DNA sequence: TTGGAGTGTCAACAAGGCTGACATAAAGTA
DNA sequence: TACTTTATGTCAGCCTTGTTGACACTCCAA
C-alpha cells in the first residue's frame, strides 16, 4: 500500500489519519486489543464450566440489578434460547436469581446472589486490572479519545444502551 | 450525566479517569464497539458459508502475502486444527493458494488468489467504512488516543505482532 | 374472550474453539 | 548415516455458543 494512491490522503495533511493504511491498522489494533481485553476473565472462566457468555450475563445483571430477560436480550444481542441456556445454568448454580415481576408477572427480574456478586467481582477485577494499567499508561487524553472513537463505532441502538448504562452508573 | 461526557479525566494530574466506574464504562464501550466493528463483515460472510474465522485468515494472508501457516497461527492465536479447517475450505474454494517453500520445503506459503483478494477487498471496505466514519467523527487526536489505549491493552506478544504488521504496511 | 407479549423449553443444527493422536516430509544434528 | 525436531496436515471427538423452528404457559389489554 503506497501512500501515493490513497485517495483520502491527497486531500490534505489533516486527513492523513483516514488513509486505508491507518484504518487497517485501526482494525488490527481492535482485533489484538480485544484479545487482550478478554484474556484475563477467560482464564478464570476456563476453570469453572463457564464461558464468555456467562461473563457477559453476569456483568450486565450486576450492572443493572432487577433487569428483565428481554432487556438483557437487547443488550447482549443474542437469541432468547441462547441466553436462556446460560441463565439456566447460572440460576441452578445459585449465581443468579430470577424473580417474577410484581406489576407484570410475565416478566422475570434478574439479580445476582452473593455468590454471583463474588464471581462478578473476581471477573471484573481481572478485566479492570488490565484496563487500568492501559489507561494509566496512555493518560487521560488518550482515554478520552479511546472512548470517543469506540462510541462512534457502535451501532445506534448499542450506543443508546451504552448511554443508558453510563447514566445509571453515575 | 450533567455535562455531556463526564470528563473528570481531562485534568492531567487527576486520577479520576481511573475510577472503577470509568473502567467499567471502558469495558462496556469495548464490548459494544466490538459488536459494531464486526457487524458489517459478518453480514457479508453470512451469505457465503463463511464466518469470522475465515475473515481473519483472509485478512492476515492479504496483509502479509507469502506468510507461513505457523506465522498465521501465532497471529491468530488458535490451534492448527482450527486454522487448518478454515484454510482447507478457503483453498478448495479457490480463495487462497498454498505453495511449498523454496528454501524450506516443509513450510507452506499462503497467498490470496484473485478471488480471495476480491473478497478481502469487499470485507475490508465494509469494515473500513464504519471505522472511517468513526475516525472522522472523532477527529485525529481522539484516534491517536484510541490507538494508544488499544496498544496498551494488548498482550506483549500481540503488541509485537501488531508492530510488525504496522511496519510492513508503511 | 381473544390476540399478542414475555418467557421458558425442547430439538436440531452449525461454527469454531479445544485436546489428543498419528502421519509425513524435510531439515538439522550427533 | 541415524536420530530428532520442525512444519504441516488430518482424523476423531468434545465443548461453548450461536442459530431456527415449534410449542406451551401466563398474563395484559382491547
């Protein structure tokens, strides 16, 4: 990929960060970084019978206690069958409890049990340790940029879910 | 959320960007963004019989033509059985060709065929379109920060692979 | 009362990870 | 030369996690 033939490059110095080569490096950075991002929790989960899907369920239940199955479905973007399989094991293993809704008894509200919270903590700690080191090394401005780009990369519905979670955490 | 992005982070000496809440938002941003990142190529691949694993193989073969199986194995971080299954279909479908090494005849050097290059282009274009839009919206400084943080998030071996690819592209 | 929403579950299947075992050819080494 | 190691391929079998399709049940709302 010679820099001469990049059409975005010829428009001016300010757009050099949008060359195909830069974008390709961006994708590769995403690929390698995501590997690192999931590596630590994956190691913990491998010892249990759990996988990444369990981690995601535990994470978002912990983040939004009392959430319904349907809401979780929207956040995770999988089928109810797929989620249900995961929830079933988590419930029967006593990490998650499912409560019939008071207003609408069709809904199930999901909460972590103490054991669930403990595992959530363990997984989050592992993941956060890496992120914390990365953030600290990169510095506040880089972190702000990191989040700006990630947010711009999301699908609109995902961006909305993300924003809702962000608000609920403050 | 009082003032748009809650950037307690922009003050250089403050460590508020390292709070657990900020880190948690960082993980969630990674999760949602990665979904967006893979969504477009996934849609193209779904129509063919291929999956994300095929995309990755095609991408890195296209990026480093003539690479050996072992090298690809290290970059992708999967087992040879897993990679071989993917390569077998790509070769028999005429997207990738495998050549016995000249110096070391045990090695196989992998190249994309014209058809392989065409698919690689189609997939890259889809993925780059989203990345380009995100980069443009976020601006050069944010993109620089994005890459700094991602790089800091990688495992050292991945960072080395990433650096090698980065150099080879310039 | 009926339709539809929210949920759970069964069955079947596919992709793509994994391990283990074994085969082959080529290269390196004692 | 004989032995070992490396690079690769392949078979078999297992797991997780995604998918579709079908069906049942409960309950809300029109």
